C-alpha cells in the first residue's frame, strides 16, 4: 500500500520576475514531530533537505544586508530546501544579541524576528542554535566559568 505524501514546498507564481509566496497561516504552520523514526508535519511525512547559514541574524541586523536574508530563503525554497540551521546567539561582540550577561540588544532581537518571519514566509523551518563550541561569538565556555 502506497503512503500519500503531501508536498510541503511553497507555491510560486511569476509576474515580471517577482515571486509571490502564498501566506502561511499560523494554524497551517505546525511543528515538525516524529512518528516512530519518521519526521511528520500534520501527520504526513516531512523530509529534511537542509542547509547551514550562521550569519542570518547578523545580516538582518543591518539594513544594507537585510535583503540577503530574504534572497537566501527565496532561492533555497526554489531549489527545494526545507530546513535551515542558523545562529540565535552572538554574545559580547559586534552585533551581539547578548552584550553582557542578561543585557540584550533589542535591535538584534528584531533582526532574529525578521529571520524567523522570512523563513516562515518561504516555508523553511529553522533549527536555532543557542550557543557554539568556539570562543568567537561567545562560545559555551563563557557559560561555565
């Protein structure tokens, strides 16, 4: 018996070279879950076809590079990518989300909100990394001092 597989990719129509993406309602944008050893969305199989792009939040924080975030998601969606792993941290340095312990930059938080919004717009799910192993950009060592 063959399983029905729903297409979770965005729908595009072209007009003068511009792509219009169908709006995704919050009720239609469910979390990815597991059923046995299968990822599922709305009870249907979901296949991860992903990429890693650490710089999205930093680029979104600067108006001169913000468009690159939208462009990346648009192009990624066009080639069938469904998941992006990106950073939701940057501690104590340039464009820091957390400038010092418990001190946050509201503009960088707004940039992260933009990244999340654009990902949803192009139907790309996010894996948000909250820390990394490297001392650059903060690193986990700063949390165990």
